């Protein structure tokens, strides 16, 4: 009888076995290492964002707490973040310390009229540049964009002379008239937004006999309403917080805006170290802007989401 011989593994089998057993060099890193690196990156980003948020929120908290302190408590070291005792009387004194209510009314007149009328003009201009067939609209749009590059100080003196000859200095009209014709930045933003709207919608409406104003109001406006709301808030904040134009054109106390009233508060009461009164006036000036943001925050979020999905 012949003995049974066990077959020896071939060279190919031994190489394949080694390949399965030995780890390959230059392969993928273990999942645990990648997870740790990802977590470390998230922690670093969270720390940076937290520091940025603290630097932005801390001055506002300091303003709010200072408005509720006594004069002496403002200079305590270390700073007293929680007022003790709370001085609500500062918000009572601020209404009699200066024409604060008059400043709020004047700022509201300027900001609301400019943003509403100017916003409507900007939206209509953006629709015309984006969807209407007008000769030379491209060159006109580029000229408007070029006007943004002109700094305001170069136009400040000629504009003041123009309003002075018209007898409008020391009135609210120099603050309102330049804005009711539209905002170039808003026109540019809405035009880019309207470029994503299909032309077939407008062509179908034109075939049905709709005018351009009807098309804008019934078709285009509901689409761009979130974008208009976002631009409205940004523009409202800019007009409400404007200080340069009012200080150029307004002199009489009865026509001064809120920013000039607060500046007068600062000049009058800072020398008396009455910083709580100044901070109380600043907190009151911040309320309308916060109210507008709370009312339109849903539209702002929708605008950001739509811009991200379409961009």
C-alpha cells in the first residue's frame, strides 16, 4: 500500500494567506482615530464660536446691567454684573432728562418711510432688471453698481448744498428723499434672487394678458417675500442707527433723531458720571430694532434657507 501524502501548500496559497494575516501598509486609518480627530475639531470650533459669542453678547449685557445700577456701582472692581439693588428709577428719569420720545418719533418716521417706500422701489427695479426686456438695462445696472464705489464724503457737500438751496435743511426731508428711490445693494440682491425664477412663469402670465405690475404683485412678490423681509430688516437697522446724516442736516431739538438725542445725553451726563442714565437711553433705542427682528425672524430664516438651496 502506498502511504497517503498530505499535499503541501503552494507558493500562491502561502502568499495569499500572508496577505490576509499581515496588515497592509498605507491603508485606511482606523475608525476610532478618525472619530477622535473629528471630535477634537468639533470641540475647537465650539470653543472659537463660544468665545466669539461672548465678545458679542458681553457688551450688550454690560449695557443692560449698567442701566439698572447706581452711579457708584458702575465703578466697582471687580465689575458687578448683577445690580444690587436694581435701580428701575433710571428708566423713569430718562424720559424727563431729554426729548427721548421726540427722537423716537422722528427716527420712526424716517426709518419706516424710507424702508417701506424705498423697499418697494428697489423690488420693482430688481424685477425690471431681471425679467423685463428693456434696452440698455445691462449698462444701466452696471452704472448703478459703479455708484456704490463712490464714497459718501465725496457726495456729502454737494448734497448738502442742494438741500440747503431747496430750504430743506433742519427738516427730516434730507434723510427721507435719498432713500425712497431705492437702495442699490437691495436692488442687486433681489435681482440675483430673481434670476433663479423661471422665465416661463412670467411668459405664461403675459400670454394670459397680465400686466407687469400684476405679475409682480401676484407671482413674483410671494416668491421673493423672504428676501425682501431680510433686506428690509438690514436697511431698517441701518437707517435707525444712522448718525452721520442727521448730524449734518438737523439742528433743532424738535427734529433730531434718536441717535442725536442719545449723543446729547452722552455729552451732558457723561461729565456727571451718570452712565446708568445713558445706558438706559441706549437700551430703549435698541427695543424697536429687536422688535422688528422678532417680527420678521421667520422670513429671515426662510431667506437664508432658500438662498442656500438655490445657490
